[in-house]
C-alpha cells in the first residue's frame, strides 16, 4: 500500500491471499468497534443520505447488528422523531415462527437449535403456522431424551396463550405474569397465528437499540443536536465532505463539553494530517472517504480526494495509534470490498448505494426501462441541494429523466444539509459534487444484510482468520498478505468468456 510506489489504489486493485481453513465459517466473529466505546455485532452502517436512511432502515439495521445513521436533510423535529422511534422500538410478534408437527423428533429440534440458536418451538397438527396449536417444545423437554423420540411424547401441553388481536403491550403483560419463555398467539379456533418471546421482552428492557444521526457544523446544528440528544441519541456523525475545518473542530469541542457522553464520529478525511486534527479535538471515530461513492463526483469536479483503499489504509494506520476506529465510507460495491476495507484497518463500512433500492430505504418504487427501481441521489447533487426550499426550483426534488419519474417526497422548509455539507450555503452558483439516478430493487435488508454477513464470514474463513480483529492483527504481523493485480487480472477475476449469464448473489 505504498502510495509513492504504486500510487493511489482502489479496492479492485488488489486481492488478499488465502490462508488455512481449520474452522467452519459459522465460527467467524464479526464484532467490531466503531467508536471508542460502541461495538457492533456486524460492521455494517448505512449512510446519512436522504434516499438511504430514515427510521425503517435504522431500526432494521440495528436489529441485524449494524447501525443506520439518520440523515439531516430534513427539519430538526422530524429527525428527532426518527431518533425517538429507533430508541423506543420493541421487538414485536414473530409472524413467521419455526413450527414442527407432533411426528417430528427430538433430532429435528436439536438440528434447529444448532442452526438457529433456539429451541422453543410450537407444535401444530399440520407442522405449519396456521395449524391447530397442540403444544410447545422447550430446551428442558429435550434434555436427556433420545434423538429419535417423537415430539408428541415429550412436548408441553399445558400452555398459556393470548388471543389474536392482542396488542404488544397486553401480550407483554401476559408474558411477564406467566413466566413462560414463549407466548403463542392463537385465533378463536385455536390455530397458531404468531409468537412472542420472553428473550425479546428482555432485550427491549435491557438493550434499547442504538441510535445514530448526522448533523452539520453550523450554529443551527447545535440546536438540532440538542433536540436529538433529548430524543436519546447515542452517536452523532458530523457530516462534511471535508472534515478538516475550523467549523468541525469547534463543533467537536462544543459537543464534548455539552454532551460528554455522546459518541462523536468526525470526518470525512482521507489523510493523516486531517485525521490528526480531528483526533486532537476529541473525535471518538473517523469517517474516511472523499469522492469514492457511486454518486459522488468530487474527485472529477474538484480535483480533490483520494482513492479509497489508500485513504482507508493511511488513516486507519495512523488512527489506530490513538485507539480511534475508522469507518470506510464510499466505494463499497460488494462483499469483497467490505472484506478489503476491514483488512486495510477499517472497523466498519458505511454503505449508500449498496443499501439504496432496498425496501427499507426512503422513497417509492417506480419502473424505469422495465425495471423496478428506487431513486438514489448524492447529497452533493443539485436535487439534494434544492431540498427543503420553500419556493419552486427547476427539477427540485425531482427524479432525473422524463416526466414519468415521480418527484421525491417533499419535506417542510428547512436549512439544507447538502449545501452546508459542501460549504455551499452562501454560494450564488451551486456547484454539484454528486448526481441523481436510480438503483434496482434489492428487496429487504432483512435478507440482503444476512447475505453480506454470511459472505463476510466465508471470506474470513478463506483467509484463515476467525474474527475481524484477527484479520487486522494478521495484516499487521504479515500473516495476512495482499497482492496487486493488473487490469487483465481484474478481467480474469470476473465473469468472462460467456455469451450471456445470470448473476444471482444469494437465495
């Protein structure tokens, strides 16, 4: 990663060499620290963009072990309400529980426990949701039992249930009082419709979801942050295209004095000098990237920035000396890029385009050239810079292209976050540093993020390391090695030599 020798590198310019496999992929631990005091179960973060992260994305990612950073291109009151919704979210009814029939055996329960980590399983006459509830099998029921014993011989039939239509609060009251591990919800004919778990009740009580939100570095952002802190904010992300500014340094110092328990992720930076100033000011984490996002044109227009792989490596190597984690922001297009960012020293990856187009991303689906898509725009695009204006503007809040594209949802007038992010709020002529477009439907993050997680585990298995921390340690001691690859090697490493093909990433 010597910049003087090889120049700036992107994720596609190198590979990691394989190690020795002596453990299953399921043993790989993906925990990683994103600030001095916050650890994520999975190193996945969503970007604070108005076409990527609002309440639904933040809640879904948090439940999957990551975190979503709520954007600030909206009125402060709206953003605070989203933070409050994340903090107050409760795991609710399990609408698709694992169900078995009386003829299944203890071996089936043990298999589910090994694969999914639980064994409180309702038993219905059909073995499916919607069948008549007959009993439930718990870990105590299968202790010391032979694997071939049918479940009807050992299942618990003395059940406490709640009727269909019961509210979450009412069901939680029943669950507390009955002291059972699971509460089946049944209709008036005794058919299973859903399930409530005591473990979820305990999580709601003891481990509220972690909430993160972005703010700018202008005086009005201090008032915004006060509202967010009152709503229960855990992590504030200072959102700026160039983080090494007097505005951000003063903002960090003010936050640390006013809200000493609030974790501050500063940035964006791509050099050690930039990082040094933010760390000295009190940053708890750094966001790395300038011009590497799929919708960002900063490097093209401003001639300023740095190839992302080189930027992550340089900043992470320096920040690691001070115990400050680094987040790789931009340029993540697949699982391999995630692994490379972590190997270069990042503690997590921040994704925009990779999560745009999912069900949980803001906006409505529409059809473009026969494909189902959602709008996705850079915060440096003119459309984002026009958001929140009280008067009409050309193409404001509009999707690119013809009139068949419906407009972006309009919010109440507010100070525009996109212009302050690029220091353009007082400029008569706005210079775009991003574009607007659309991305194809990716389905729900509830399926997509588990795919990223499984891919990360299998990649670390191929490298021969059992955790993200082991990966970084291996890079430092030389046991995990990189190798540059030529343009022709990149062609060889992709799909080639086919007349046509279908690329399916997961099932």
